[in-house]
């Protein structure tokens, strides 16, 4: 599967997950947005060697994945884009910092290894948490949440328009590159001679499209501002979720739960 | 005699310095008319429709929609009365889901949310797409997009419906569906098409645009059987008529 | 070079969010002042286009690899820096939320590293002054390549800075800079050429669509190909020189940069990585033990923590299996 069709497929599956009729999906988007943000802050604020605490915070995605039945594999797949940079940054830690950090079953874990593992764990957990947000919240909900935290309407409208036209352009790009490949077998990409004309003509088409979109908006009373519909306020269930998950995450962040359990067992 | 809805007098238009794409054309359209505008590529069909809703300026002559002259300061009022369905539904449907798109017009006109909701449901019912409101637009099929784009116009309760190439890229079932829905819209409608069978099925009057002027203005029966004139303007007899 | 959440601490993420929000606030204000409602749909549609277009692979002649388009600069060349910046924010937001390309917390960093430099440095400081005196294809090439290189150099440098300030990596600042900047010099050059190709096509087809062009002075804008290349080469060398000077001038990179510059390329190839790292470590052994500062010794707690992790992980697994089997039955 090519990169573009992969992306189209990914968009589709996320959208399908987000539009499922489940209690997590029905929660108020702002509540989920805030819980996710809080979780991310808690994870990345853990110390660089504090692997146990970070692992303890894995409980949150675990619970949500269990509650929502979302595919963990698909979520882990999303790591491929950010993992390379995380790896570049982390991979040298074990080599550069070889001071002993801990002993486990006769093996010495160096501080460098610990900090690398902590970084990897943080990387995985943050990606999972973001996935859980978008896979349970439709894009309209995300936009409503963004509006509620006062992100300018213009940016939210841009975001909506990009989402709307993305699959259209990705399909167009795919068709164009396929048509190119069929007539230029064996080439990995687009040859230099056609760089300008291939993308340029697509660019012109999309500018024309943008012009027509604008005309369509004007014909329906658009004068520069986007009207937004109503959005229901948060209910009791939402507040319970916010309080419950917020407190749970905070607890895991404040107390190294795994250390406590481990030391009790060791005793 | 029925009320005159659109009156075009001596209308001329050109893009830049080029030759005139429309040259002193005049016609009137009445309340219950179903007018098909036909002509070869580049004959000025789409241009004419865009002029009627005030999307192009710099024309000569006059256009009046329900007695209101089409000019910059009247655009808002004109566009409340006249709905325009684009050829490419993707350009008309810019919202993420069906409901928001159909509600875009009514909301822009400042209607209360209850009225917006009522209009959206009614418009979707008229194109037989009840229950589509939560669907993401980019997941609709081509035929569904076309119907939703009509609903976005119907929700503004226009007196006049303009459609540019409505049957383009529709499969036979969607095409039949569209013909039925157009039949149910009992106000003035003007559509452009190369699809003469579609014109035959939906229109009570035909305008032929040729070399900047109106070559024919009359009933479909005469012109759609006139092979010679059709050939002259670069069109062919409708299939349904050749088979007979 | 999208940054993940894991690479930043909240303080850095928050600072960058503030900086990017300020730029976004000014941009929204500027776009509103322009009072051109057409900009709104055009920004969205062009944003989607740039997103999709960045997925096309362009073959780089003479190499086996491929490059992509520099979105920030392209958007600025069509929409102007303010609207271009907002469109880029939309693109980055979509990439981060739906494709996990960059994190939600690191979004402020990513907006800064890519959109801010692309639109304001590449667009406002490079593209505009060059185009102001009349446009030509050579000048478009010059502006695109220079703008892209500068954008990517600054972006890569910011990635290093943000990561290092977050205290995530043991990699010394100088070494990290030396690993990132040369790669991004090459990437910037390629992105610049691709962007130039598209903009030159546009200049031929519909020059009125390009932002910041003074078309009345088009005739004055001619530059010879040789001159263009000369300016490009000089500016590139200057950029690279200044950046590496800056990088090596920073305290912890100084020692390393002076002694080990020769070994830098090893850092990026996996094979020699170990040796290189060993050398680096040896050269750094004089550095104070800053890693321990402010954090308690992790030796004792880590073991219990990992034991605890095993136990809880096991419990979770059992719970998951039980839940699954109950759902099935």
C-alpha cells in the first residue's frame, strides 16, 4: 500500500472509530480534551530516570483501551512517524551515560539505559493518549473543544476546511502519481523535469477549486465569519469522568504506585 | 399570466479583452418555467448562470431577479431568492458533516437554531436523504453529494433554482432520482446541460446558446428533434429520441 | 522533523505554545485587517493541498532518495506570511491529531520550528525583499532555495535547542547540532528546489497568484543563472558557517566541536555510532555530574518499581484476557 492510500485508510478508520456510538464517544469533547492534555503533561513531566512512574501512568491508556475496545495495534502503528526522532535523541543515552542506575535480576541497568527506556515509554504513552482522544471524538467535537478553550475561530475553520478537503486532494495526488508511475515504470519518485509542472498544475486546479468554494460560500450568505451551531454543555457524567480520570492520573503521577507494590511484594 | 421572475435585457459579457462570450442576449423566465440551457463547450452556459446570481461583475445590459436589479448592493437580497447548485458538488460542500453544510446558509441569515434545524430536516427530506445529517461529507458517494448540494440550497427556501450540469457524473439510478426531485421542485428552475436526455426529461423550455447569442428559445420537442440545428451547435439528438 | 511530546518538558512546551500563540494572534489580527473574506476558504483549501502535496516523492537526481515540498514557504508565496502561517497551523494541527506526526503538547514547538520560520523568515525576510524589486524565475529560485535552507536550518536548530533544554538527551548540544544541521542543509536545498519548480510554473502560468511580486518592475528582475548560483552558494556557505560557529560557541559543544569535528559523520551512520559515542563520552568525562542534580538517586526505587511494573502488567494482562473472553461469550 502506498503512503497516500495508507494515510487515506488511516483517516477513514479513525473517523469510523470516532463516530461509534459508545459512552466514551458520547462524553463531552472538552472533558476528553482536558483529561488528555492533563495526562500528557503528567507523563512528560516525569523525571528522566523515573521509569516506574511513567510505567505506572500506562494504566490510563490501558483502562481506556479496555473500555473502548479500540485496536491497540493500529494505535501503535502511529508511532512510526515520531519514533525516529525520539530514537535519535534517546539512542545515545545508554552509550554516553554508563553510571549504574539499578540492579535487576543480576543485570546492571545503567542510568543511560534507564533514561532511554523512560523516553521511549513516554513516547509511546503520549502517542497512545492522543490516539485515544481522536479515536473517540469526532472532528466537530474537537473543534468545539478548541473553540471553548478560545482558539481563534479562524484557525478552527481552517482546520475544518483542511480536514474536509484533505481526502479529496490525497485522492487527486494519488491518481496523478499513479498515472505518472504507469508511464514511468521503475522510477522511485517524480523526475526533476516534471517537478514544477506536475505539482504546479495540481496547485492551479486547487486554487480554482478554492475560488469556487468561496463563491459557494458567498451565495449562501458568507461575509467572512463562520456561523457555529449549538454545543451542549457538560452533563453529570462528563464531570464524573473529568474528576475520576483526573484524580486517577494525578494519583499515578504523584505516587510511584509500582514502586510501592514492588517493595511490598519484595518484603 | 404568471409572475415574471427573471428578466434579462441586452446582456453582454466578456472575460478580459477576449471576444464577447455573451452578446446582447435577452429573455424572461416565469414562475413555473423549467428552462434548459444547451450549447457546446464554451458557449457561455455557466457564465450566464453565474451572471444571474451576481458571481461575475462587469457585464453590460440589465438583469432583474424578482424586480430587483442584480448589482453589488442588492446581492444579498438577490441571493436569498435564487439558489445556485455548482457542477462540482465538492466545491459546494465545504463543511465536515452534512448537517452543518445544509445549515450554513440559514445560519448565515441569522435564523434561530430551532428554525435552522427544521429547515435542515425538511431540505434533507426533500432530497430523500433523511438520516444523513451526521454523515461526513467526504464519505458520501458522488450521487449523494449532488443531492446534499441541492439540499444546501433548498434549506434557504429559494424561489428560483439554478443548476450547472446537474446530471454530470451521475449513475443511472441517481440520475433518475435527481429527475424526480427536480420534478418535485415546483418553482422556476434553470439548468445547463450537455445531457439532452436529461433536458428532455426535466425541462419545459429550451434556450440554445450559440456564438454569444440565443439561437433558439422554445419548447423542447421541436429543438431536440432538430438534428440539423443541434449538429450546427455541436450537439447530437438525445439517445431516447434516436432509439424511437 | 516533527517533534514528539516525549521530547519536551512542560516548561519548554508551554513557552513555545506562548510564542506560537502570540504569532498566531498577530496573524489572525492581520488577516482580519486585510478584510478579504476569500482568504478563509483559500487558506483551508491550500492547506489541504500542501498537506497532500507533501506526500509526493520527488526523485533527487544522482541519488537514490527523494524529497518533498517546503509547505510554509509555498503557502507564504501564495497567501502572504500571515494567512500562510495560519494555514500551516491548520496543517500541523491535522498532522498531529490525526496522523500522530508530532505531538499535541509539542505542537507549539512544531508550529514555531516549521510554520514560523517558513512563513516569517522564509516568506517575510527572504521572499518578500527579493521579489520586491521585480520578479524573475532566477529570483524565484534564489528566494525559494535560500528561504528553504534558512527555514530548515533554524527549524533543526530549534529542535536541538528545545530537546536539550528539556534535558531529554545525553547527547551533548554541539554533537546534536552537528548531527542535525548538515542533514537539514541538504534537505533544505532539495525542498527549496522543489518549491522553486512549483513557483516558477505558477509564475509562468498565473503570475498574479504570487504574493509580494511587484509586476510593474518585472523587467528589472532579471538575474543571470551564473549570478543566481553564485549568490546561492555564497549565502548557503554563510548560513552554514554562522550556524556552526554559533553552535560551537556554546560551552558544552566547544570542546567536542574543536576536537572531534572530523568524526561527525559517524554519528548519523549506524555502524560507527558506537565508536563515535565512546569518543564523545571520553571527551566529556570532565563535565560535572549534572544529571544527578535535583533528582534523588534512582537506584533504590527503580528496582522495586520495575518489580511492581511486572506484577501490575501481569494483572492487567489477566484482566484484559478475562474481559475479552467474557465479551466473546
